[in-house]
C-alpha cells in the first residue's frame, strides 16, 4: 500500500506543534501500525538532515518520536490518536496490535498524540502519562502486611466477584479513556483500579481512604469530570465498562458519609 501520513510534530512541551506530511510506499497489509512507523523513520533517517528545514524549525528530516514497549497490547505505552480514534479504527486493540489491513491503498492517515491537560506532550507523539502513576501512588495499592503467599483457597471469594475484579484489573493504563473523553476525565482508569481492589477482602480495609485519595489526586492533576457519555468504554482496548465508575461513585460517597 502507498499511504499519506499527516503526523503531529512538536519539539517539546513548550513549543508550538504542527502537522507534517509524509509519503510511505509498499507497506504490507500484514504490517502492524508501529512497524509502518518504523519504516517511516528509516526513510527519514536515510533522507538525512535538510539544513533549510532545520533553519525553518521543521523536524521533517528527523525520525518521529513515538512510545512503545511490549508490542503485545499489555503495557499501554503505544498511545496514538489515529484518524480521530484512540488506538485507531479497530476495536479492543492497542496501537501495536493494529494492522495495516484496516486501511486502504491511497489512504491519508492522521496521527496525533493524546490530547489532555493531564498528559503534556514530551515530543512529537510522546506524552507524559506520569499522572496515572501519581494517582496510583495516592491509593491504588494494599498496604496491609499479609505475610507469605497464602494458599489459593485460604480466603474464599465468590467466582462472580473474582471475575469482575480481574476484569477491572485488565486495565493497562494506556490513557485512551482520557484521550477519548470530551472532558479529559480519568474516571474509567481510577474506577478500574478502585474496583479491582474493592471487590476483594484484602482491599476493603482501606477502601474509604483509597476512593477519596485517588479521586482527590485525579482532580488535583487537572483531569475533567465524568458526564456519562460512555465514550471511554467504547474506546478502551480492554473493554473496561462504566459499571466500575458506578462502583467508584458508591465507594466515594460511602467514604464521604463516614467522615
């Protein structure tokens, strides 16, 4: 396939970004989206440095910076906004799992970083998702000392609860929910983390403190409020449902009433 790429280029968080257009040819339909970007970067490196472009402040001659790690859909690093959708046109996949067969020969593909006040751009397509780490540090953990690893059947947990907890724990923290939400809300991420622990006996001890602390940190970091449009649920690569947001709201309200 021959494709036209409109890629967001931005030197750093303090400079103004812009789109630059590139042409890539002979891309295999079996390639992943990140492999296609690798091919683009090899092309840009081979073209070398254009002094005129550098003088004008353009970066068209340098490789495009983008984040990735596992390329298996489990780390969440490959966070790209592709043709107006988080992680691209496929459903329930991350960008690294997106294949070029989802596009057609001659297509124009627009590639952007996440757009959120909570995720400032570092360079090009790379954003700082450290805000999620700060939210987790505020309460997304169990601090009680449990000693050694207990036997699997030492604490009976209903299968329904265990399955729901594991579904919530499937969240990889990619930030697609934030990028998709018109308010830039991180409620689905926070809800998944709270819900995965609130459903288990080990997480109930600190449940009230956890809900209040994580919601407070989310607000402090500049994320927006949830208005229940469910856009986050539609674009989540792990299909985390908004039912977890309902549980977070219950946990938070109960914690407030206990004050």
